[in-house]
C-alpha cells in the first residue's frame, strides 16, 4: 500500500471533523503520503489538530483555511493535489431543516465547486463521502446528498475520458461521531432515563476505523462513477439501549421530522445496476460513458427485488458485539 501512496499529495475537505482526524491518523501511520493537506474553515480546530499532527519541518502535514463554498480558494488549495477526499458537509438533520439555504450552499453548491476545481487543477481522483439518507430521502439533508451523489457521478462526463475521476462512498451511522445516539445514551444514562424516538427503529453501524479503511479501499479500486457501499451490521435501537443502559427507564418521545424507521443503503431500483463484490456493493452509473465491463469479472449481479436495508440485513450485532462497540466509543471519548 505504501508504494501506491507515498508519492501522492492528498487533500481532505472537512479535515478537522471526526472522519478527517481519523483519516489523517491512519494515512500518516500506514499510507505515508508525500503531503497531507487538511482543508477546513475552523482555525481553532486546525490549531487543536496541529498539536497532535504538527506541520513542522519534515512533516507531510499542511493546514489550509478555506470554505468549499469558495471556488477560488479550492482552486488554490487543489494545485498539485493527486487525491481529494471530500468529507466537508452540513450533516445535522435538524440544522439542515432549519437552515435549508445554508445546507444547499454547502452540500450541493460546495460539491459543484469541488468538481470544477478538481477538473480545472487536473486532480486525478476525487472520492466523496455520502450517506444512507441520500436513498429515498425524507429530509433536506438526504435530498442534498442525493444531489451531491448525482453531481459527482456525472462529473466524470464533464471531465472527459482522461480527466479527473469522481466516485462516492455511501454508508450508515458512524459510531461515536458527532450526533450519534451512542454518546447520547452514554450521557443520558447518568440521569436514569434515556429517550428513543421509536422502539421499532433499526440502524446500520460502522466504526471510524472501518469507514477510513473502506474509503482507502474505494480510492484504490475506483474507475470513476461508482457509489461504493460497505457490507456493515445493523442493530435495533432497543437492543442498543438494553446494552448501554439496562437499568434505565426508556422514554418513547416520538419520531422526529425527517427521520426514518429503517435505513436503506441500496434501494431496489439501484440494485438492478449494482454488483456484489467481497465486503461491498458497487452501484454502477447508468450513463453512456460507463464501461459495463469494469466490475463484471470480479463481481456478481444481485437477485431480482434485492434491497439492502437495516431491517432486512442478515448481519445483526449480537449482545457481545454491541458491548464491544459501546466500550470502544466510551474509551474513545475518554
């Protein structure tokens, strides 16, 4: 792997977020790129991150203040970059509902700026992080991510046959990330009561380490145009509550606006042009520029009527696995 990456310059948008920090940690330890650029708009978070990952002489680290809404700043930042990992987003569902124009400017117009800047600067590869909420969206955040995916897939047509390649990864809830229910339950249990929005709810789960590993694998495998979906486990919200707070009262507060009972990572319609590969599904684009032979030799077509959702997932976390997941989150927070 090091031979593939150690002459590369990598830029991570939203690099001071949960994913960005873990990606930087893994990249420095395992990939050892020539240069690793953190692009974000928060100078305090960059200052804090610099204490852990310094950019002193001899270090591959660089820190770049900027906003993905600023196309000119992106063009400056992308100069000489080989790989862009696009993780910047407004992702809190209630915040996006209350601030819809801001969500669109960052998640949709920001995606357009990333695509334009990457093509203009000749960046070879861009991988963008999406979400299960882009599938049959019921909230604005999911709708912006649906547009986001469409833009990045079709960006391959704009860049031409030998230009920048764009692909996406799509996965579910990240354990312990900002807004995750696991740290919420850990905090609530000290008061003797936890809240659930609906006891029937199920969710996909992935750890930060797994997410970063999947992104790296997808970058290495991408031809340009794919949406990569990892095979990950599910759990019910009540099973999770029973492990985290077995002695606590559980209050049903009702489903929130824009919230789903179950999550879908591959819809039935998408499954008709999805290939199953070891450990993941590859959603292929339905455009005339796509070569259908790219994945055929190492994958299998999905059966008619297939749908990959958290309520029909064969991989369900048992109690021991849930306890390990919660312990890992607790340790990371501590």
